[in-house]
């Protein structure tokens, strides 16, 4: 038995199933973006302290 590559295994899945896998991935990404925005609203980033600038003397 010959082993299939990842692409070959994906292509052997029926087209309708591949469509649902793609849609599920996009839905997962969209939900992740929305959830991360809500979490960022609840826990805002604290103000960053100005750091001392780095000065390089090239003389």
C-alpha cells in the first residue's frame, strides 16, 4: 500500500466535506477574532512607559 501525501489525502475527501472543512476553518478564525476583541476590551493594555532612546555615537 502506497502512502498518500497530505495533499493527496485531502483531495481524496469528497468535495462537499472539503467545503465544510474550509467553512469550519473560516468560522473558527472569525470567532477567534471576535473573541479576542472582546477580551481586549475587558482587559485593556496598560500604558507603556517611555523607554530611554538608544543613541549610537558614530564619531
